[in-house]
C-alpha cells in the first residue's frame, strides 16, 4: 500500500537542487535554520527581512508558486491570533497605538512570535514541498531516530486515508438511513460510530500485522538501496543554516 493521495499533495515534483538533496540533509538544515532564526535579536528587523528574502529565493529555485506558499502559511493563523492578544494582556510599560493602550513588552513579543513562526513555517513548507513523505521517513531513520518510532509514523501516514475513507462510508451509511447529527441528543450515536471505527481500525491493524509476519517481518522494515549523503550534499544543504547563523551573529553584534 502506497498511502493515500492526500499525503502527496504537500510534495511538488521537481528537479531543482532542493529536490535532489537527500532528505536527512534537508531535515538537519531545516532544524538548524529555524534555530538560527529564533536566535536572532528581535530588535533587528533587517535580519528577519534577510531571512524572508533567502526563503523566498529558495522557493523560487524550487519553483514553488508564491500563491501556494501563501495559502500554506495560513496554517499559522491561530498563532497569529494569539500573538495579537499579547499587547493587550501582557504586563509592564504601556504605550498608545491608534488610541489603544498596549504593553510594550507585549508588542515586542507579538512581533517576535509572528516573525519566527512565519519563517519557521515557511522553512517547513520548503521541506515538505521538495521531499516526499517516504523520503522524510527514510531520512529520519538515517539520522538514527528509533526504528519503532519511524515505523509508527510510516503506518500513520499509510493508513490515515484508509481510516478517513472508513469514516466517510460510515457517515454515508448513517445519512442514507435518515440520520443527520443536529443537536446534543445525537451525540450517543456519534459516540457509537467512533467506537465502531476504533474496533474496525484495531481489527485491520491485527490483520496487517499478521500479514507482515507471514511475509517475514522481524521488527524492521526493508530499507532501500539509496546511498547516504556525501560531503557535497551536506555542504550545499548546510549553506542555508550557515547563512542564517551569520546573519543572527551580525545582528547580535550590532544590537549589543
């Protein structure tokens, strides 16, 4: 089973340098880049502008449409909503902005949260758009993540669509019998449906496990024959976090 189509919509096929880099290199580069962004002094606005410009340049290299990048950034809307509340609830010195008395520390906190969250999400979007999920899991395994955790993640990805399809069929079956949940009295029926879905998923997992054992499963999934990342790949991949680290250091020196 190769997994549902929905899990592949994050990946955009391509032949760019970012697409060709090994997954483990991109994972390490993404984590280090986010750490460099978080380390930058929040008072140095230009540093965050440089980060954003570099990320946009990489998105252009990977041929990620700006509209797609913007739509995927909408996932951070709840964080932005929380950040916008900080100037109102934070304590400390107050200042007047557009007739509102806001906390100075809250304003700085809101700016820092929105800037770092946006840039961090943008980096993760670059990673997801240039790396298939299967390669991400392989990269995690090559980075010595425990095999059991990688397998659990793999099964979650593979069977999430199967569970979603099962849930959709159960909903259609309920509605074909005239049931439409509209108030609290219908919650017991939905609870029974959730219980039935859990039992079906558990039984499916048992059957899949028995099928794997019958095919020689010994606790480890078969691995591909892909070669590890070479020094050239690591050099290209780590150029992004290295650039971000230099910018953060320069910003810290200027701000000190």
